[in-house]
C-alpha cells in the first residue's frame, strides 16, 4: 500500500485519499504487535488498534502526504499508547500478555526446541526488567529491526540519545543473561 506523495498528487488530476480498509489489511497485524508489546495487554492493544485506525479514517485525504505509512502508523500507535498510560497514571497495573509468536520457529530437534524456548524465556524476562524508555527503544531497534532514523522519528528522540539508550539496553540485557540474574521461569 503506497500513499500518494505530494508530487504524485500534483501530476494527477484527482488524488484519491488512501483506503482505510487497505491500510488496515496491510498494517493491522504490525500495529497490533507493537501495541501489545507496549501495553502488555491484548485487550488494551485491541483498543489501541481501533483508536489508531479510527484516527486514520478521520484523517482521510490528509494522509496523502505521508511518506511511510508503516512508520507513521507506528508513531500514531505510540502516541495513542502514551495517552493511555497518562490517563491511567503512567504504566500502572499493566498485564503480562506479550505475544512472541512468529519471532522464531521451533527447530526440528526437541532438545534444541527446549533450549530455544528457555533462552527466549530468559530474554523476555530480561527485556521486562528494562526501564520503559530502554524497553521501547530496544523493542523498536532489536525486535522490529527499524532503522535508527525511523525509531528517532517514532520516539521523538535525537539519534544520539537513541543510540545511547539502545547501547545501554543491550548492555543491561547482556549483563543479566551472562550473570544469570534473570529469573528462570523454566527452572521451577
């Protein structure tokens, strides 16, 4: 799904607004995963996804000048989640419901599958111990694999600040994983 740029609209006789249904079909899963990671609640994430695409629908023809719909939708998602956090007293009482499906596929060997599962559990626990501003940067950069420039746009951080936070998050996770200070959920 490409949104018409200003130059495309200037050359066309009529520039049609982007189709909300097409945007939803193309980007709803990604917006939902991002909202779930931020809110850690599937019910809150569903509400956020609805709000994001309601904003898309309301914006209508003003979306013609959006260069990257994916980055714009992730930014809108982040803003909606921030509003949710502010209205609830900043990160209070968030549920643990992170959907990690699709990140890795289980290897065919059962022993490797068990080891991979345990490693992922340790990584999830390490990510959950990060401060929210480090967790957001880490998830955008490392899990979603977005470029630094896009993450800087989404978070409103300067690229240098973003790099420092990403480095500190990586360092904290590596320290926890190598020291074994992360609670092992599989050991019980």
